[in-house]
């Protein structure tokens, strides 16, 4: 593990405002009116998204790495009980460290980095408390591994393709390369659900020690079948815990009971759902098709935030991003203070905070 001290100011708005003020003239001349509008909107904090009771002030680039580190595609986000925020990414060009996990304090100040083993593949990232101790679960889509570490990055175990898994009497994975896990969810009994989102489109069940147990769902488009099961979450908003699967290539959410039986679909408001988090009665759905969606327990879409569809900005420079509009949300979480943090699949990375508007 490596650690880097932050030299960034802790007041994010102050930092952005000062940067925009110092560079406004040069930015305007060099980048044109769109860049000036982007900087000015960030500086003044006047970009709001949402409707009714679900309105949020948009704070793009609320988390930024210090000099010497650089975002790659920002893929995963979670917050531990101390308030620290963990971001998984692929590592950007020019970074002096290969670390794929950056850790920030609750105020957005950079604290440390680790996880060079995940460079190029940092993807799904979630935290779970086990017997009073918190652990991180990582999905590495470069090396095609599922891993468990401490919060400081010490590796506890790591596994590849479940070669022993069979479906309809045949082995699923004839080579390690046919498997590629994208996200996990946590069962009440301590087991893990793992989505093979970039491999053969199966959902598996594992022990918390990393041993394969069973298949939950296989590929297809019918009930109980999935295509690119990219994200998973234990949804207990209705009392009975259900496994929610971001059935991304089928453009829907699919819920299963914990034995793998299909319960229901949701297609309303879904484009390419990536992952989930819950808070109270709300399901938070970052959607790769340029929007973050909030869904209540009845399946009603109560808000679609930062809708930037259609977009062609994935490979664009930061100055060309549109204030208040997402490019490709890949993961999101509710922070302890009630705000929402969104990580986007863009090569230069972007992490946006959505602050509730009173």
C-alpha cells in the first residue's frame, strides 16, 4: 500500500471559485464561451437538477486527486462508517503511482491511495462490516478477479473464474478469460452475489471466504435470465430482502428472491442501469445512458437527475462537459450527509456531488 498526503484545500467551493477566478480570462480566450460558462457555473454553484422534493445542487469534480495522481475511468464508489469515501478507477495517464483506489475524507479532502494490483481494472467496489470490522470487495475487470481487502488495502483473498461451475450439465468457464466480474452484493447470511457482467452473463453465489456455491441466474432475456448483469444490490426496502440486478443489456432491473427465483422487472425509467444503492424508500440507479434515476418502493420514477442524453462527450476534454449534465454515470452512492456521489465512465474521470437543496 502507498499513501500520499493531500495539499488540496478542504473547502471545495472555495477552491473551485478561486481557480475559476484566476483562470477566467485565459480560459475564455483559449476555450471559448462554453468553457467560460462551465467554469462560471461551477464557481457560482448555481447549477441545480431534479424536481419537487428531489432537487440537488450539482458540484462537478467535488473529488479530485492531488498532483501526481490522475483519474482513469471512475468506476466504483462507496463510503465506510468513518465517513471516508473510496473510489475505484483504472488510473489515468501521467499518474506517478499505479494505485487504483483513492480515499477521501467526508469533506472531500484527499487522504491516501492504494491498490496498484487493480490498475487498469478497478471496477466494482463495495464495503461491508463483518463482526465489527469493515472490508472492501473489489471487482477487477482487467485481471478478471474478485478480491477482498482491508480498508487499507491489505489483500485477504482473491479468486478468478469458478471453473467448477456448471449449467445444464456443462461447464460454464472453459478458460479463465471467459469470466469477468463487475459488481457484488451482500446476502444477509454473509454470502456474496457476484455478477459476471463482462463475461458469460451469469449471477453467482459465493461464501464470504471466496468459495463458489451456486448459480443464481443465467443468460437470456426471459424471466430469471439476465444479459450483462453489471450491478447488484440487496434491496430490503419492502421488508423481505430481494436481490436487485442491473440487467443492463436487457435495459431493465430484475429482482430475485434469495434462492434465485424471479420476482419482477422494472423497465420504466431504465436505459442502461449500472448499479444501485438504497436509502429509506429510494433506490438510486446510475444509468450509463447519461442520467441518475431515483425510484420509490412502488417502482415510480420520482426523479431523473442530470439527464445528458444523448451525448458524444465520453472522450471529450473536461472543458467541453456541460454543467449539470452527466456523460456516463457508472456508480453512485448516498453519502452519510444525504447527498449523492456519482462516478462516471469517462477516460479522465469525474466524480460529482449532488447536494440536496433545502
